C-alpha cells in the first residue's frame, strides 16, 4: 500500500514555499486586494500551481494530503497576510471539501474531488441561513423526494445567507431538511448542487466590514432538482453529522489562522514601536507600550501552543469536540485583543486605512462569528465537560 503521508521534509518545503509566496507576492499587494475587493488572477493562478486549493484533500484525489497538524502550521503562515487569500481556497480544503472526503460515496469523490483539489472546481459550504446560523438544527431549507424509491430525484427550496465563495462557486455543498427532527435523527441531509443547476440564484456580493476580496453572498434554491446521486453518502441523516464534523475540524484551522494574523499584528506593532518616536524617544522605550507588546506576545504564544495541541488531539482521535471549540474560542478572542492593542501602539497612525493594523482590526472581527460564534463555543465546551462528568459518575 502506498504511503500517502507527507514527510516532515516535504512538509517543510511546502511550508517554506508558502511563507515565501505570502511574504513576497501577496503582502506587497494587500492594499490592491483591499481597494479592489478582489484577489488578482495571477495570485489565484499561483495558488493553484502550488496545490493550495487542495492542500487538505487526500493525495489519491490529487491533493497534497496534509493532515490537521500540518494544516494548522500552514494556516498560521496564511494568516500572516490578508485573509482574502486563504478564503479563496479555504472552503475547498475545509468545511466544503471535508464533507466529501469524510462522507461522500466513492462515486461522488471520483466526480468532484480532483477538480476541487486542482482549483478547477470551487466548492462552497451552503449551511447558514436566516434564522439558522451557528445552530444547524434551526435549518428551514427543504428537500423533498419527487417520486418513490431510492433513485427518485430531490427538489430543494430555501435561502442561504453569508455563503463564502458563492459568487465564484461551481458546486454548493447544500444542507436541507428532509423531515422534522424525530427519534431517528435530526432530519438534515446534505446535497451536491452544481452552481449552474436550474433554480440556483446567487445574490450580489455582500458589503462587509472587512475581509475585502473574500466574497460572500446569499444563495437561493428555487425548486432545484437534483438526482438521487446528489445525496451525500447516499443517506438522509448524514447531513447533520457531516456539518458538525466538518465545522469542528474547521474550528482548529480558524484558530490557527487567528494565530498567524495575531503574529502579523504583533510584528507590525513591534516594528512601529522600535522606530516611531515621541519627543525624540522611540515609543518602544516607554514601559506602558512594552506592557502592551508583552500582552500581545503572551496571547500569540498561548494560542500557538493551543492550536497545536488541539490538532494533536484531533489526529489521535482523542478529542474532536471540546478541544476544537476551546482553540477557536481562545484564539479568535485573542486575535481581536491583539489587533486592538496593535492599533493602540500605532496611535493615530493605526486608524489610517493604508496601515496594515487598521485592516487587521476589521478583518479579525469576523473570526469570532463564523463557523460557530464564541457563545456557541462556550456552550459546546461547558456542556461537553458536564456531560463527560455525568458519564463518569454513572
């Protein structure tokens, strides 16, 4: 059997190439990306050549095959620049692609995964909708079987909201309710819906606080007809489990991304403190400024250790619920505090639109919201701890 694990040396090469790409090709063009609300085609094409659209897709389907421990190291490099870069291929590797990797049939994988890994197919995770954000149990989009038997078509109707990469998507990983929740399960299925299917309508790009170049939009499914083979895993009740598993894995990735962005904010603040002067004295000589830098450094180091530990626990199969939520909660809250302090260190300059810490301050606010808000993470962590204690007491 062929060994498909990525060796330490090969991964070091991938990481080094990604770091060089981020720092020499992307960082100098951050203002261009922000002002144009678009990642330029040459950058997009280079990410495809590097295999970044499929870095977490198994090698048998054309991806690089990085595991979650390697994923977080890569994410910390990608977080060092505009988050629009990572967003461009994040759903292919993460919450959308992993649904197919973990739950798709062999035929579904054969149909889609190679295109997703190469970047020729952009996969979009269509879960969130008005009234059902962090809790998929509130889903109202419906899928109705048209006919009898397992080979009957499905008809999907509903509206999704804030869907990442919707304007460029070729495939929607769409979640829909097939029946009310009952004793047999939550009644949520997941379907593979081509973006060009009749009845699929993508709205205008959302105007957001930050993350310019990372496109989101509403998606409406108006009696969209798909074949029986569009049902992921060939079973109706896979949907909820697929969503929860994919989101949990994605939370570790978002935590790592937060660490990378926090490191960038810290580096910008340190560089500014070392050179900017007040009354002829570098502001980094002032103890109150040093205290802010110390708090930032502490948060970054703690976050880095936490995401690495969460990835280790996931890889070992020891904790795939509480640890991902803990990492996402701490790291996304941490990067918000670090970004705020970075602006404070810069003073008035930090409020100017062409200064990196101003963009970072706006960009990171979203990290505490998507793939489960901080409030949802607290419920998962607290509830999980109590349930584990109750099981031990029985």
